[in-house]
C-alpha cells in the first residue's frame, strides 16, 4: 500500500455518502479503499445509528463510535448538515455538483422528508449518478412495507428450507443480506459512473435489498420451480459441519466423487455404493442414520486429523471459524489478512488484491462533523473531471472477456459483465463441462442443459468448448487471450498453470490484459492448493458460525458465491480504471475466503474490541427483540416477526389488544425483552396459533410491524413486488423453452430493466461462430477440431 494519491485507481472520484447502517457504508468503504474521496454527510441530530451500535450491547463512552461503524467508515471524511435548513441544503447540493456519485438509504419518500428530491438533484447535477438503497426498492406495492433483514429473508423463501425435519427452520445470521446488498451496491455504483463518464448523463440506481437476497440466499429456486414440480423440502447438507473430538469441522460433498471419497475416508465404501444415499435429497430422507454414522466416525478424530485425511482425498474441508479462531488460522496469519486498524482493534484488509494498483492505507473513521471546514473550503476550487463522451451508454460495451469460470461465483460475475455490454466468451470443454451444468439438473437426455444454477448464472454469454489438455485447444485459447481485455477464472490455484497459462507468459502475449483470479483461499499460503466450494469457505470464514440451531451450527448455503462474484466485478472495474489512467494490465486476486471474512467481520471486531464472542442463536438476532418464527392457526404456516425498537413493541401490544402478559414493565425496553425472550416466545407462540397466517401478517403490517409469512422457495412467484419492478425476464431456451430468468437487484434509470441479451448458452453453442468470426478458422479446420473432439456440443462421457 502507498499513500501517493495518484497511485489509487479511484483517486479522482468523489462520492457523497448519505447512507447509514451496513449496505451503503460498505459500498463506499470499498471505494474509499481504492482511493475515492468519500464525504459522509449526516444530520447533526440524526447521525448514522451505527455510531452507537455494538452487537453485544457493550456500553460506549459518549465520545466513542462503535467498532463496526469505525470499520465501515475508515478513510472517509465527515460533515454534519441538516437538509431541512435551507443553507445546509444548498451546501449539500453544492457538494453533489462536485461529485461523481451520491449514495442514500432513506427509503421511499426519505429524501422528500428531508426536503431533497432526486429530480432537483439531477437537474442541478446532470452528470451525477445517484444510488438509492432500500428494503424493497423505491417503487412497487411493497415499497413502503415495514421490514427488517430477518423478515426480508422470510419473504425470499430462504428461511423455510433451511433446517431439520421436525424443527422450525432457521435464518442466515450475521445480517448477511445487508452485506450482500452492499456488494451489489458497490458494483452498480462503479457501473453507473463508468456509463456517466461515457455519456455525460448520470443514472439513478434503485437497489432492492430484498432482490439482492433473492439472488444470494435461494440458489435459483425460482428457476428450479419451473423445471420440477412441488415444494422445496427443508434440509441441510450431508455431510456439512460435524462434531470432532476437539470442535467442529466442515465438509463438502456436493459431487458424486466427493461423496464416494468421503465414504472411503470413513471406511464405508458400502454406503458410497448404496443407491439410497447417492445425492443430498436421498441422504436427507435417512437423516438419523446418516447423522449416527458420520458422527460415529468424526467424534473419534481431531479436527487436524480429519483435515489431513480429507485433504489427501481432495475432499473440500475446513475448520469452522469464529471471531476467536479466525485471526489465528495459519492461512490468515501467513497472508497477513488481519491487522490492527486505526480504531485499535483487529480488522481484515480489503478482500481485493492488485498487482499494480495501490489501495489506501486506512485512516481512522471520522468523528461527526470532523472535516466540516476543510470540505466547505474545497467547494470553491473543486472541479469534477469528465471523460470522453460516447454514444454507447452500457459501461462495458466493447470489452472482450475470455471466461474460464465455473460453478457460481465466477459465472455470475461474467454474466453481469455481459449484461453491462461486454462480449463474454465462456470456455469449457466436452471433457470437463462447467460442473454446475449437472447440479440439481432435471434427469433427461440432455441433463447438462437443465441445471437451474447454470441457467441463473450464465445469461448473456457465448459458449465455446476447447479441450485445454490438447495442444490445439490451448493454442486457440491463447489466440483468444491475445485479443481479449480480460481473462477471468476461478479454478483451484494449480489448474491455470497446469494448462500452461502462466501469468508471466500471458503478459507478454497481451500487456494490457487484466487477469482476474478467484481462488478459494488465495494464490499463496498453506491452504492455497486446498479445494474450496462456497460451503467450505463459509465454514472456515465464520459465516456459518452465525447460522443454525444452538446445538448444531449449519451452513449459510452458498451466499458467499454471489457476494464473491460482485467483489470480482468491483476489482475488475477498478483495474479497468487503473488501465485507463496508466495503460497497464495487471493481475487481480479476489480470494473468496477473504471476501467472506469481511462479511463476517463483526465477530472478529466484537471479540477484539469488546472481548465478546458472537454466536448463532437460532432465529434471534442482535437488532430486534423479540424476533422469531411462530406457528399460526394453520400448523404448516409460519410467520416471521421482528420488533426492532420500543415503539414497535408498543404497536405490537395494541395489535394483540394489549394482553395482560404484554404489560410487564420489564419488557418495555429492548434490553428487557432480550433478557426475557424465552418467556415472550411462549406467549407469542400461544397468540399466533390462534391467528390465520395471511390475516395476522396483514394486521401486523398495517400497524407498522415487520412481519412476513414464510414461503416455500419454489413458491416465490407470483410476487407482486418482483413483477411490478420487472425483476424477471422471459427468454426462449433451446431445451427448457420459454423460461423466466431473474435479473439484477438494481434498476438503472438509463438502461432497460431487462438487461439479459441472450439466454444461457448450450454447451458449445457458439463454437462455429467464435472460431470463424473471432479466429478466422475455415469450415474444414472447424470440422477437424470436431473430429478430434477438441470442440463439441455433448459431454464426451455422456
């Protein structure tokens, strides 16, 4: 890191940050790390509530900001202005005129309540992009519906399917939806500014936290529901997080080979060959037997022994991390991931590493109004720079991307690049197609064309098959790379080099190339060669530690894949800005483990700053009390309820006709309700069992109380909010027919909402087109490649 401003890729960017809580500040933190000037604007009497927040309830001195606020707001500046005061309002508008981006999270009507408006800001600042972050989005029938992160999860369908048969389902802890929204916000912010610099016209980006959670927490079950009938069964992965002699260890066995190897490790080859246990769904049907068998073996071994054994068989495995253990893990220590920040507590470094571009050494988060005078003094002289105007508003039009990614994180990233205008050529092979083509796929003749996750993460691309173990296949790939702007991959670390694609050689072929690598644990360190899937990373990073029953931790189910994908895009766009300034290509590394560690940062912060250990608490959380899932009059219908403050508790009392038990004075405060949560749950459970689910949810919502009926993830649609906002896009597919595809959780004012330009490609669909048009091959040459099985359209093993 260096503190020379010209070395920062976003050094000439200015952002006015009116946002609060997690999503907006994390978005602007990523930009601050890359050198942008972030001016945090707060009303003197309504500062960011995170200034007084600790997850543990640790008391703060009057002049002390909470540690999470300090982490999220490092390297920013602060000015206190009240937009309801005309003079302050004018200063905010002047700041906006000097900026590239304004970020706000006041929700529908929130700016108007503060005597500001999108229309007025845009009229005065036509080149400014505005990013609005809200629970549901600014428009739609649910836009003003009361909600918390917990009730939004219930509305996505993600809570209902996470858990054990016979027990209530559990939500994903750690406020993961807000962190996910922050990563989408950062990506969309850079996209909007890139576009504005081409056209001179800024965007208004309307980002929905709910839609971000639909993408991150449900693993495309909305797509799956179009391919298979019936509800989605409640389940967990088997194996997943299992008890050992000295703690928990996390396994992943989502492929058939991994399950076979896992059984062999336990000495149970008979189980591997038993058709009753061949996939996760069937293993779940025999849950008690599976648990007894697996625990019988794991409890006889230490974590270290199991990691060593699994590693020998290439089974994805990891210790289960938390706020205490994460900084001590050998991979974290070797790579220097954690360091003492300006606030005096441990915090992780930014999760994106650049070969050439520099990141800013973090400075202390500002005290409220700390930089008032210097910011106002700059207004007279600060002039925003503009780029060269271009008619094509899509920010990545003309960008050429060679896409070697597979599974979920990488393909989702490149799908976004395609929707932003890039020409993305997905490269796989008939010998080794993208493994996600077979995940959850419908059993039919063309099984590899029916995976819902592949469909969801691969729209907009062209598909080329190349046998990269063959010299001719590698030679053709190198010719594509020579013409590309970007090469992106998420293999295990050793794979790229095994294909003969050494970075030093690639730079010679194409000096302006940006290589984006997304390893599970990093390109260096003692874990570099370990296989890692999303579950493995979540187990190790602490994300899984916050999710599950008190007596059994569960896994978050893949949320870190799409979040990692968004960080990869942010890293690439930042590298493109460096390329624009310097002409230099570079290697960009985004380890999924370090992305996930940043999402789970509050555990480490609370441990380091306040000596408090956070842990899973089923459906309870640090923000709301009470918070839980309650059974209604229809036994199969559950309702999620969250009471975020004392006023909402009073509203709940009135909605229940103020029963005597609710009048307990000890429950008038959040602290008291949290202390007596068990007793409250008994009363609430009894009350809810007398209420029909739909009617009680409507009653609570009309009283301003966050509530939602848990839906099955296969029954997300019809959904009036998603339909009103145009979240889904129908496209014809050669095998699945007309299919409804999810879009992105942000609507750009300057782009159509339906951004997918083509459906996900079939295997090798564009072989002839790419080889002929991009590389100039003749039909005879293409036919020869087909005969040699260097290209093809059907897996060679099918």
